[in-house]
């Protein structure tokens, strides 16, 4: 497991350097980027960490960065820094899942606490995604048809209904069900449903 | 075999009032608890999926090992207490019964029946159904078909009522009443919220309560179906099982815990007399081992002889003692008190007559609590900042609220608390407070500026008028008056600059915050570097260099501000238009970015310089560009653009234009915009353009406005080119 990185994005070179110094000497691994576009292009796509970004930047601003990052498979928690209070932006940022919203001249304790919180949240988000992937991996041992059958089973369809939907015999459906429970080692429909939920098949 | 009936054996072990979880089975004998029965009083039975049949007093249940079929086929779903001490049990592969206490089980094996619901008929035979959707009868160890028994959808629950016959809830075909072949049916057409049903319970008044899968709780009363779901306050829309306590309240199981709801409230909501029910919700925090009730089959829960309500969950039986949850309808919701207010880690006195936060406060935290000695952890809070967005937050158990970076103004923080039954206190608590502005954000400062400007320009207008009337006779006095006017004009110009600076303050603050923030971070980092026993001196040196540079940067921002603020006599010189526009753009770029406006500057390289006063011309440009930015407040984001262009016109004058893409100027406005006190802005003084025109005229140029062919308006002014370069 790589250690988590704090990505700092700010168009103000001096502020960028100063912030990275403070975080480095406080024990965080840091990478800096002068713009949102550069961050999106050059970050370690899968690595754990969090983002500390200026809210107002030319070209792509912090909120746009937040939206772009949310669409990737690795949505890191974001900490916004701003020169001055800006309620509409902070509301939008918080609705978009911002970890925190700090003034640029906030005391160092607030910044360091916020970074720690963001990294902790990333770790727990990551663990949750890991569980989902593990569940999905278990489901990967199933054939396509078995997956289809599973989808119906967990939605509560009867063998007969599944057979109708797939245009196969009810007996075949039963065979598929046996195969599913054997492969997954799950005895009951309730457990299957839970597994499917964990894997994100069911909402 | 000897069964000893104990009186709800586990009760004295209750670790928490009201809710106790009893594990069922261990190791291989463990299975999901799906069915429950009590027979006789104090002796409980649990049918488990994969773990066989368990029995015993609560907290001390053991595997029933005396029936070999149940050992070999341990996938059981239901267990049912029968008349005369009998017991019925069924599962995936079998159905069985014992006719009296201590009697032997007679087990009938079935092929792929998947029995989910069992009921005892009037003649003591067992009616049962399962995933096949067909009702069958077990009489004397033999399975018989029944007339009109095909309900086409899987059985989820059966129940007996006062009338002869049985109720059947199906998963897909709705509700049936079957009485020896006489069949009645209710579906969504008759008012059910869904045909996917989960649980049934007929109460003493003959009302049939129906738990649905996704449609909330429905009931059949006097031939009509009513329903209430989570949009009306129900905790969950999938309900199983439904139990009733001695007070006539319903207790509903769901995968998100157990909730209690009063029938009266349900009736009120259905009749439109009330908007929502206020259920009491129990979950893990109340001692449930897991919040989900398994409860897919019938009967999955029961009210014990001693009045306990038993629910089956994955590995446990959860016993709820309804007496520990007295109805709170009569008791008032808890009173909230705001206990502490903290601003940037400093405590403030919430009882202060006027709570005021200093300018620039970053973070404020309100701590509050409510008093309820019985269940302090069940109180839920919600709060809002009335002036900021006015919406209540989602209720939670958190006892503090945090706000960051509130702009200056008066606010009211309101907080309210609800009982465990969701009843909110009538008033809650509130606290008015003020975030104090910096001096340039204050009303008095702005008013003063406006008043001074009005006094100054009023005087100016009057002097000019008087000068015009009397100019024939009183040339001398006119000359004096004009000198005075010029003096006043400088004063007014100065004051408008001060006012403009107020408008610019947020942009300037942003510009100052960059270097100041960097200095702060560098200094903090430097301190930490120094704390090292062998400090990295190179790094510290670099930090000091950066601090000095940022200090200069902050200084230059302040110099620019002071340049504008200084009262100043006309100093005419040659000025580069590119520099002039560049300085103005520098002051406004951050502001423009904040408003999502593209600021476009186009000045040809070979443009000759102009003759004029730097500060005054800056003021004109600032004024025009700020107006243009203001004009774009409501414009679509994609078209927000302010362009500043300069060119040499045909008469060798330099023309500077400021265009926006806003709504343009109304025809009536076009004639008046340069009049003093004419303004379209809520906070405008209507002096900016009047003064700008005076300044440009004093420079020998013209300032005028026109609407664009496309969207928006353009302001143009001309200035004479400086002579030394004009000829080239």
C-alpha cells in the first residue's frame, strides 16, 4: 500500500510552495500542481490521498476540478482554500462532497486537522470501495447467464418467471441457481441479495 | 421429553431497558432465524434456515435434536403454535406437526415445496403454501389439494381472523381471503399500494394490517384499503412482521430496525386529519445486534404470553418490552439550550445581550443540548441559519453546528429538538448574532462617502449653474467659482475612488490574501523546521527569501490602493494606454474571475501615449469596467465578457472602448446615464459616470455610451494623443 499523498493545486506559485513546505514538515507526502488541468493529467490515478485546492483559479477552478475528479474512478476528498468567504461557492462545494472549506489564512492547526480528516475519509472510502470490488470479484466466477439469473433471483423472481424471461427451461434455471450458490458459497437468497448489494448490482 | 415452561427466563438479564437480543444456535446449528413460536408460555421455538429447530427459554435455547428429519433437512422457515399445545413446523422440504405437548412430530416430506406460511384451519388441519403459490392442506400426515387454491404468486404470510377462513398475502398477486374454496381478492386496483406483500396481522377490531414490500403499511377496514408510507413519516416502506402491544400500538419490523406507530395516528393520516405519523424507531443504538429483521415469512414474530414482542433477526431473537417505551404523546418534546459559542477557538458568551463576532471570523461553532433524562441519546436535533439559507438540516444526534466564513451581517441561529417519537419542540432555541464588518464594509462608512459626494457634487452643480446665469456680468467671480468647482471636483473624484475601493475590497482582499497566506504558511513551516535538532538551514533560508518576496507583493497591492486613496492635484503627463489598462485589469482581474467574466484587453503596440492624469484616468476606466462587470450579473455564463479596446481614430484622437455583453441600456436611460444621481444599481450613488464625463472633458476628450448591435452596451471615451508622439 503506497502512503497517501496530499495534492496541492494553486495557481499562485508562492502560496503553493509555502503550503507544501508546511505540510511536508508536518509529515505528509506532498505533490504540487500549478493548475487543475495539470493535476488531472499528472496525478497518480489510483493512489490514495486528498486534494487541497484553491477555489478561484483561471481556466479550471476548484469547483470544476471537483466535478472532473468525481467522474474518475478515484474520487479523492477535496479541501478548498479561498481568499475570502464566498457562501454560494462553499455551499456548492459542500453539496459536491467537499471535505472542508478553509480560508487561506486559517491557522495551521485547522489546515492540518482538515488534511488529516480528509486522508482518514479517503482511507475509509477506499476500504468501502475495496469491499465492493471484493464482492464483485466473487461474482466474476459466475458465467454471464448465471449473472443474469442472479440478477432476477435477487429481485425476487421465481424460477418459472426467470425461465420465461430468459426463454429457457425451469429446470435449467434451477441448475443455474445451484451453480450460483455453490460457486459463491452462499446458502440463502437473503445472503445472495446482500452480496449483490455489496457488489453494486442491486441499489 | 420434559419441557419446563419458564417465565420468560432471560428477562432479568436485560442489559438495557426495553430491548434484549438472545442468540439462537451456535456453530453448525446456527442459521438465519426466520420463524418464531411460543408453546407453552415461556417456551420458545425458532425455525432457522440451515440451523434446524431450536427451543427453550429465551437466552437458553438449544437445538431440538429429537426429530431426525429436522436434523437432515434443517432449512426451516416457519414454526407455529397450534391449539391444544400442538406445534407445526415447515421448511424447504417438509411440513410436520405435533398434536400435543410432549407428543411426537409427524413429518411429511415434500418435493420442492418451499413452504413459507402455515395456518391452522378450523378443523385443526394445517393449511400451508409456499413459493409455488398453491394452497394445500395437511391432514393426518397427507397433503391434500384445496378448491380454488392456486394464487399464482408465492405466499409470504397467512393469518387467521375473526371470520372463518384465512388471509393470504402473496408476493405479486396481492391479498386473498380464502374460505373453503370461496375466494376474495384485493390488488392495487382495490387500493393496495403494491401487490408485493410481506406480512399480515388482524387486530381485535377486525382491521387487517398488511405489511408490503416497498409500499409501506396498508390496512383493510370495513371493506376499504388505506395505506401510509415513508413519505408520511413511516420509518420503512418494507414491513415484516407486524406485532401489536397491549396498548394497541403496532410494532413493525423492517431491515432498518423496529418501529412503533400508533393506530390512531395512522387513521388520522389516512383521513387527512394529520400530515404524518411519528414512529418510535429502534435500531442498533438501542441494543439490536443488527438492525435487520429477517422476517420474510409467517409467523416471523410474536407477542409472548408475558407481553414481550419478539422479532427474528439474522442470528438473534430480539425481545422488545413495550412497557419500557411509554407513549410520549402527552410528554412535551425536550427543551433545547444553546450552551456554548466558539469563534475561531475562542469561547463567546451565548447569554451576552448582543452577541457579535469580530470582523473576519472564520469559523463559529454552536453547541447545544436538550434535557431528557430517560433517553438523552434519542433526542434528534435540527438547526438552521435563518438568513443564510433558511433550510433546516437533516435531523441528527449531533449536538453542535459549525459555520465557516459568514459574510458580515445579522443572523439568527435556530435549533430545535425532537423526542424519540419525532415530535419537535414548538419553539426550540434561537440566538441572534452579528458578524461585524470591516470598516469599509459598514453602512456608516458607505453612507458617509455618499453624503460627502452628494454635498460635493451638489455644490458643484449649483456653482456651475450659478456661473452660467451670471457669466455675462460676473466673469471674475465665475473664474473664482470655476476654480472652486475644480477643487470640489477633485474632492468628489477622490470620494468616488474611496467608494469604488469599497466595491473592490473583496477582490483586493483576495489579492492580499495570497501573499499573506503564503507568508503565514512559510512562517509556520519555518518554525517547524527550526524545531528539528539539526534544522535544514537551506530550506529556512529559502523560506525567508520567499517571505520577503511575498511581503513586497503585498506591499505593492497596498501601494496601488493608496495611489487611489490619495487626495491629489491634477498631474498631467504622458501615459501609456497599455500600462493604464494593464493596471486597471490588475486591480479587477480577481473580481472578474470571481464573477465568471472574461476580461479581454486589446491595445495595439504602436498606439501613441496620451496626455493626462494617471489616477483620474484610472478612475474612469475602473468605473467603466466595474459598471460593465455589474451589467453581467444576470447574463448567461457562456457569454460573460468585458472587452477593453483602444485605437487611434481618424482625427488622431485615442479612443478607448469598454464593452459588455449584458442587457444594454434602456432608451430612456441612454439619455440620462451621465446625469448626477442617475443610477440603475441598488447600491449605486449615480455619481460614477457623471464624474467620469467631467474628468474626460477636463482632459479635452468626450465620453459617451451606445448600445451594441449584439447584446450589451459600449462606453467610449477619447483622449488627445500626446504631442511628441502624435506626429509619427
